[in-house]
């Protein structure tokens, strides 16, 4: 095999190309078969990945919706809590005011009763003197 017989560009003429042996042909066929199997496995993996990606996207969207609903519910609950506290404070204030009014009314009535008793005793004494 002399390099003088080579064609410019480095390729050998067909008559100089060595023939492949049967084992080389089998190895080549095995490589082609493995390449096809790997390509099929790759397509299957890509399909699984696509399904997983879609499921992940749906899960993220559902999580986002759930989080949004939870935040809205929390906000409503906080608002209700504030309103309830405000109402309770108003009721406490109203109760304190009414208690103070009731005490004042009770004192006024006690004073009036005391005055009426004094007048009654005074009237009895006057009648006793006259009698």
C-alpha cells in the first residue's frame, strides 16, 4: 500500500478499499441496532419528560390558585376578626356606660327613698305632736 496510489483528498480508490469482514459487518449492524434502540429510548424519555413537565405546570398552577384562595380567606378572616374586636370594644364601652348610668340612677333613687323616709318620719312626728 503505497501512498502514490492515493487520490488527492486522502481517499483510496474503491479497488484499494479493504473489504469488511463478517465480524466487522455484524459489529456495525449491532452498533446501528444499539443506536436505534438508544434513539427510541431517548424519544420515550422525552415523552415522559414532556408529560412530567405538563404535570408540574398543572401542579404549579393549582398550587398558585390554592395559595391565592388561602390568602383571600386569611384576609377575610383577619377583617372579620378586626370587625368582631371592634364590636366587642363598642359593647364593652356601652356596657360600662350603662353600668355607670345604672349606678347613678340607683344612687338617685336611694337618695329619694332616704328623703321620702325622712319626710314620712317628720310627718309622723308632726301628727304625734298634734295628737
